[in-house]
C-alpha cells in the first residue's frame, strides 16, 4: 500500500481546499499533451469546537471527511481519537457509527480531544489529514450540562440553493432549551456560503458559479448556555459545481423538525426521515436501498415500520440507570444514485426528568363531542412519579378541541374534539426537585 502525508494535498498551495490547476509555461512544437487530471484533495472537520460533559457522563462528537469534488468519503476513512488529558476526559471511537466518538467525563477540568483522519483513496493509497481539535470542559456530575445538537455535520448544496438549518441547545435530560441560550452567533469561513441567522436557526445560501470545481466553507455556530459556558459547533458545507444534484436527509417528529430524542426504557421515541433534493423536491422514493440507523450507544436500537422510513428508537437501559447521551446516524441508501446523505439525532436514554404522555403520539380522537381523558406523567430515570412532584400544571390547546377540566389529577385533562382536523396540546409544570419548568407538546387529529 502506498502512503502519502497530508502535505501531498498542498502542492497547489494557493487554495486551501479547492482543486487548483498547476499549469506549466513554455512553447515549442509537437503534439499537445493532454491535461493531467486535477489532483483530489481532502479535508476533515469536527462538528464541535467547544463542548462540556459531566463527570461519569458521556457526549458524542463526530468528524467528517470530504474530498475536493464534494464527495463525502467518511465511510472510507479511519479516525484516530485521543484525549490530551485522560485524567479529565477519555474518548473512544464508535465502531457502529463511523466518524463518531464518545467522550466520557472523568474529573472536573478542561482538556482537548483531537482526531486524525486517514483517507483510503481509490488507488488504495492513504492520505493522513491534519489533526482537528475540540476543547472539552468536564463539570461535576451533579451539574446540568448542555450540548449542541447539529443534525448535519456536513451539507452538500448547489449554487443559489437556500437551505434552512436548525441547531438545538439540549440539556443532559434531552430537553430542548434553545430559548434559554444567549448570544447565538453564526459565521461562514468563506464566500461559498452566505448565512442569514435567526437565533438557533439560519438560512444558508450556496454560491459557486464554477462548472468544474466545488467550493467549500465552514459554517460555525456558538451560544452561551445557561451555565455561562460558550458552546461551539461547525457544519462543513460543500457547494457543488453547477449542474450537480445534491441531497439531504430531513428528520421530523409528529410533523415538526427534530434533532434530539428522549427515550425511556418503557417509552420508545418515534421519528420519520425523508430525502430532499436541492430543488426541495421529496425524492425519498429514489433512495430505495436499505437505510441504516447507527447508534453510538450499545443499548439503543432503531427499526423501521415496514415499507416506510418511520422509525422507532428504543433503549434496553434499565430503569434508574441514566441519563445516557449518544447519537443516532441516519444514512439514506439508493440502488440508483451514488449519494448517501446522512443526518444525526441526539438521543438521551432515561433522562433524569421528563414529561411523557400515557399514549404514543399522534393522538387520535375518533368521535366528535365525546370527551377523552389525556394524561401526562412525570418520569424520573424512567420511573413514574406522583403528579404532586410537579406543581403549577397548565394545559393549552390549538385546533378543533375543547379542554373540559381536570381529570383524576392536575396531570390529566378532559379533551373533546369539536370538528375534524389537527390539534396540539401543550402541557407544563414546575419540577419540585430542581425548580425547573418542564414542557411537553402533544399532537393529534380529530377524525
């Protein structure tokens, strides 16, 4: 096997990642020499720049490798992970999800975690890339920690395409606390991507008029979490040459975009996945191969409903054990297309505290005018808690339903369908144990 270092990718140093033509001068007679194929360069990126984790707890970070033609070469890349100070945090690469690694907090402090990517090329040679580094802060086990949930470590776009991106600030219970983050900031490292930010969402616009080469840029996002620490993430964006088609996986839960799931030992989570082309057409049907769902946690499993990409995520983690934070990577596969777009979801098993309805969503009310009790339970590491463990219960609704007063307790409401259509229920209470407001949204249909 031939070996090259990353220096070979810098022969044309005028460009940091784009394919550059190194031309020669001179004249003379004789037949023209065919132009050599442009060299292919590679780059690797981490999806976080700064992160935090509690002692004895875990977070998942991920890396991606892409070539200068805009192809994701992560599947043919090996990743070597190290922690600068293993007394503060350890890191282990995932064997199930290529490019992912699990970081475990050992003792309070700060360290750096780095990854070195080695790409195996088409001719079986290898290219080792420079190390990418993230700063990890470890806090006491009792502290609430926060992380950024980024659904797409890398995105592939076309010139003029606009893609909406949502990044969630998630606490160690798996609750979306994006509204509690301050100072949301977005930036692009180059002109290939224009960013229009709006708190934890942004609109990305690809810019690349070339018909021969892809262009790239890093899109960074940062936020100050409620504990005062700044967390940072990165999305690696390739803007393909004109005439190319690009694809992305979109995940939703009950019709809403989702990139973080809470999974209890007695209550699985569900989501749906589909593929959109760069013209925003749903082309899921073209991805007719066997999709993969790769968790970084050995206690998480995911399965599709037959003939769909409606996915149920379960955990074998015992009650009282948790919370355990990991990642589930979705890869769409086609027998017609070479593209294999991916998306990642943060998965928290047995969160310390959560609100869960007593039935799976969406709720279905089949009889107009007939009152139905709906119950929401407070869970502690998957165990049922008394409704009195949460105070100030409130219920609010949208759509064709009427709320008819409390049932057997403040965590139960009598709901009556008034006309056919979709509805939502938003339930909130304040957890007595830690004084935090908890909220869950339920969706349903009146038929």
